[in-house]
């Protein structure tokens, strides 16, 4: 199965998706309902979700939904802002208010009102822009914003400048004056065609505590007037952490509130009337997302929209993804199989997080592309299964690398898959039900629960994922993965001196192999020779690509090290007959111990390749010639 194979590297963008692949339209419609509800005017809503859960995508859907709902002659003005991009030298409060006033000023200029009406509204906007003494506002925020109280009368006097040309003694100054004037602007005839102004605040949870506080204060103290609505997309817990940090740094005691609500949350809930949680992807949603991501580069917008609607219909009806019919002439079988295989473990380990799923698939494509360009040809499903182990079960991945270093990987993988079959039923299909009520399974720590064969629960569940790996040469890929991780593959069962000898004997470099002299091999003790031979034999079994150098090394040791023939035969027999290459029997020469030629006869009896059998016959003839 090659669901993700591509001739060139193509990655999924981390930008917000212009197409709703996550079925978040229901969330966006609910947010739009609240923003336009006259009973909630003005309103500030929270859109809460973890990093990568799709908050920015939902904001885009909200913008589109609001655009559909504007009535004739009534416009819904959308202002998108990202406080984490604000200039720290300017300040978040003045930047946010400045953005709102700028957009409103442009709207006034573009309106069809008379010149007099426009000029009147523009004068109000200019007065508002000049009114705030930003430096004093920031200073005031540091003193009072976390005391959960309106500034004192003395602070209000210092907060607001008199408008240019006004008599400072006669001008009414204060927070309420600013808000009243801003409300007058919003109610002006020049903005009479505006039904609502929706300010979509994104990534507030990325900001430093100072920016979080100033942004929220701007919403609460200055901009909360009729026709103004806000959606604050952020992880509510992270925003509360920022508020808590700021509160702790000021040493200002919070006013008393409900005993069951901490001050940071109390402060936030004074500004945000309600928070709409962004749901994590269900098992069905995860599988559908994996399918649609694969189809995204293949289909145009109209066809992709058809498949998305079919997925939504199946979701509503409680069916499975197999019920998605696709389009005429579109074969989705490979993409469906790939999604089905990866869904169980990605759903559990990535907790239904769209960005983490996308990053995993991007990592998979990168790794597969590099491997292919290094001559490592593995099916996408095999690479994906190994990536699951490497990325999501790192402790178990280290264990598999240890098996490779010790030359026991093939046997261990076979035993692991056998144990997984006995523990769970080898024929059990991976669960793919589409229940929206699926609870996220509890993540099991690697190796914490011992099962048959001494393997942990994490490894056993991973082993059950298709495809089976016991007959696949995984060594080249695992060596590549180890190099990316900076892991050195060492067989700790070998003394350090023998590790160097083994490494040189198995090297593809002729000079490395020649560095091990016949005298070096002759000086080995019987125990050393046996340990070295068995290490090379295990390498033959786990890494067929080293077959030529491995068999040559075994034959050399058998000739040079006295009493090592029995161990050499045992090492050669570790190479499975079906893995014997055509050229391997020709490495046996007349001067090699006769006992070793019996290995050739054993290989011939079990080999299924006729060319290999013919090569063995030729080698046996050379022995008796």
C-alpha cells in the first residue's frame, strides 16, 4: 500500500485551512449566532482550544459565516487582529484600539453618507484617537488592572487627555467620557449601515502576560459598546496562566469572589461572557481528516467539497468512513486503507489535534523522501508504522534500536508480533467506529504493563498495527532514523575491541576490512572468536544488505581462528535461506573448512529461489573439483 507516495516532496501547509476539513462549521455557526444576538450586544466570546486544535481555521469560518448573514443595506464589519504581532514598543491596548478606529475611519470615508455626516463622524474618530494618553494608560494598567476594580477618581483624571483645542478645565475627562464618545461614533449616521463590528482576536495565548492584560483591558474598558462584539481565540487555561503571572508579579490582592473560582479565571470571566470549547477530533474525525489531507492535492475545490459533504453526512448518520462513496472515477481505496491503519494510534497518541496530525504526516513524507533518495525503498505504511514508534513511543523505539545493535531485531520482532497476536487476536480488525462519544483512551506508558514475551503494552499495541514487519529488512531505515536522533548503535555484549573489529569487517570500505589482518584474527581467543562470529551472524540475519561482507568475515575468521569452525557454521545458519543472495554461495572457496560447505546444502534444501539453488550447486562443485 502506497497511500502517500509522491514523486517529489510535497508537504501540507501549517497555515489555517481555507477548506473546512474538520467539520467545524457547526462551531462557526454557533459563534456567529451569539455575535449577532441582539440580547448579547455587546458581547465577548472565548473560543478555547489547545495549540493546533484549529482555532484560527474556525475564526476564518466565522468570518465567512458572518459574511453570509449580512442583510441588504446592513454590513457586518470584521476586524481580524493578532496581539502577539503587535509592536512591543507601542503597547497592546493602544494598538488594538488604533486598529478598530482605523477600520471605522475607513468605513466612514467609504460610506454613502453626506459630507456633513461624514465630517461629524470623522471628528469624533479623530478626538478618540487623540484622547488617550497611552503612557499613562499603561501605567494605570500596571497599578489597577489586576485589582479587579474600576480605576479611582484620581487615576481617571490622569488617564485621559483633553481633546486638542479644548479647555482642560472645562472638558469632561474620564473613562466613561471615552466610552460615551466611542458609543456616539458607533451610533453615528455615517456608520448606520453597520449592523455589527466583529473583532476576531487570534493567538492571545501566545502573548506575554503584559500583552494579554492590555488586550483584555482594551476590550473591557474602552470598546465594550453596542454593535461591538469580540471573539477571543485562545487556550483559556494559558490566558489564565498569563493573568495569574501578572497578578503574582504585582502583589495586588484580588477582590473576593466565588470560592470555587480562582482570581485569574474570575478576571477573565468578567470580560468573556462565555467560552465555546473547540472539540478535539473524534476517532471518525481523525480518520476523515487523514483521508481528506491525502485527497487535498488531488482534487479541485468542487470535488473535494463533495467528498467533505459525504463525510459530514456519514458522520451525522453514525456510519463509518467506508460508507463514503467518493466520486465517479476516483479510487480512494489506498487513501482509505492508509487512514484506517493509522487512525487508532494517532487518535490516541495525538489526542485528536489536527496540527499534530499534520506535522506527523509531514515528518513521514520528509523521512520517506530522504530514505528513498538513499536507496531505502519501503512502503509508506511501513515507514508510517516505524514513525509511530519513533515519534510517539520513543522509549520503545530505543528498545528496537538496541535489538538492531545486538543483532536480535528479527527474532524479537517476530516474537513481538506473535505475542501481540496471542494477546489481542491477530485477526481482530483495527477499530474504526464513528462514534462521536468516543472517549480518548488513557495513554499507556511504554513498557509499563508486561504482557506475553515480556513486551510492554505500548509495543504490543504498536505491533498489532498493519503491516507485519517480521519479513521486512528494516535495518537500513532504522540506521537512518538512529542517525537523525544521534543514536550510536552499539552491541554492548561485545568487548570494545571486538566492536571495532566487527565494525571494520562489516564495513563497505575495502580499506576498513583490510585493516583487520589475518594476524589479528589468529590472535583471538576461542571465546572472543565465538562472540565475534555470533555477532556477525546476527547482523546477517537482521541486515541482509551486509550479507557479502558478513559471510566473507565469517569465512575469514573460521580459517584464521583455531577451533572456531563450529561457531562459524552456527553464524552462517543464522542467515535465513530465502534471504541468501545469488552471489553469496560463490564466496565459499576450496580452502575453506569442509564443514562449512554443509551450510550450503542446508540453504539449498530450504531456498525457494532457483537461481540461488543453481549458485549453490556451482559452489559445491568447486569444493570437490
